[in-house]
C-alpha cells in the first residue's frame, strides 16, 4: 500500500490503450478499499498536489465515513483541484457533518468561483435545515456572484425541503438572467406541482431570453409531472420555436420517466434534426423500460448516440447490458469504448474499473460533450 500511495503522484502520462501508472495505482487502492483508508487520509497532507487530489477522490469512492473529517479539512487546501475532489467526495458520502465546512467554503470570497459553486452543488444533497438556509441565503444575496447564486438555486431543488418551492417562486423574477435560469431549473427539481404552471408560462413566453426558457424546459422535464410532459411533447415539434430551446425540450424528455416521452426521444435518435440533443438526454434516463431501446442504440451509426447509450446503460446498472457493452470495448471510436468500460465498472465492479476509461477516452470529445451539455441542458 505505501508503494501504491507513492504512485498516486506519478507524472507518467497514459499510453494509447493503457492507463498511466497513477491510474493503475488508484484502481488497486480502490480494490483494497477500507484497509487503505489510513494511508489515503495521510496522503491528504502530502506535499504533492496530484497525490492529494487522487487520495481525496479515492476516499469518496471507498465510501467510509471515517474520511469525512479529513476531507472537510481538505476544503481549505491551497490547490483548487484538491478542494473540488474533496467536495465531490463529501457529496458522495452525504454526511451532515460536511454542511458547516461546505457553508464556510461557499461563502469564502477568497476561494475560486468554481470551488464555491461545487460547494453549493454538494449542499443540495445534504438535506438539513442548515443546508437549506445557507442555499436560500446565497440565492437571495444580490452581492454574491451570479453563478454561485445560480448553483444555489439548482441545489435548493434537490434539498426536498418544503420551503424550497416558496423560496424559488419568490426569486423567479430576479433581475439577473443567470440567477433566474437556475431558479427555473431548481423549481423543476422540487417536483412540486405548484411549479409546473410557472415553468410552462416561462417556456411559452418567446419574448423571454432563450437561456431562461432552456432552464424552464429542463425544469419541466425534471418535474416528472404528466401535464409538463404533455406540454413538452407538443412543443418540441414546433419548428417555429428557437432551435436551442427545442434542443433543451428534446433532452428534457429523458427526465420524465414517461413512456411516450421516451419513445419520442428514441425516435429522434434514428436521424432526426435534434438527434444530438436526444443523445445528450440519454444519460438522464432512469426508467428500466428503456433498456431494450438503449441496447439497440449501441449499434447506432452515430458514435455520439452509441457513447451516450453506454452512459445510460451504466446508470441503469442492469446486468443484461453486460455482454453488449463488452462488445463495445472493440468499437472503432475510442470514446464509445471508454464509456462502455465505465458502464461495465458501474454494473459489475472489479475487474472492470471506471478509472481505466481514461486510457480510451478522447479528451477532445470529453470537452465537446461538456460544452454541449452546458449549451443544451443549461446549468447543471
């Protein structure tokens, strides 16, 4: 284990088709699991940034709550990537002890904006009264950075606190467009029936900025409300609509868990003008009834569709997808092979490793996907 901890700071890059030594060391430590915990916690205080970052990520993967306190200490790390890795790990562990340290970070204006936004994002899963009050205060603070307020609004929608709906409704006319976009996204996340008419009203208003309307479209999908789904199904085929808004409506159908909406999404994957948006939406499908269609899409002519179909299958974690995903490891497109490997790791665990996907992943495609998600799905 000490040798593996040492390798976490190794700077040797990946070779084509083979992960770097540091990634292999992460895989081994993840397999060792809890016995590696003391050494990983010690590595959080190491002088090497990469070793600290990878140790934090592994502590989140291993899932032992003894890592909570050391990870909260890592929120003060001088390196922003280490801080973000600690935030993600704490979000995964979902222990209420992280609320106060995350609150301090999100309010610390000396820290970089991305770390603060990620801290707001993590607070959304820590459904305590303190987390709600922090997020609500950030959202209402007009002196706060707009993107931090936007992420606070989105997180409020995931807190499941009954006060979240009223707070978001009160803020739906906030002067800042970025904040309002997050408010509409968050309203959908509450799954409160009171949000639906407000989201439809915002989406229907073509004088509104298209980015706000995109947030309303995604919010309608996330609301999982039958009325919202019917509206999206009718509106998505209106060719007079703004192209970007239509893309968001198509992607939003994946959130609904509605059979008609899912069928419309899969129809678009066959080569429709909104095929790319439909592909992006696949990773948000949580309905097992989509398993068969998703397996079919692993043979789609579009590598983008194949890639996101693999992501969706990994999210569903159904073992019937294992053999088709194994076949995708030989896909001519490296990004498809990478996502197939990642999906196998999620479904079966060892010997598959999600960390190993980096050996296949085309970095350019990763950035393109992230940019497209920001453009079509709005704030996340």
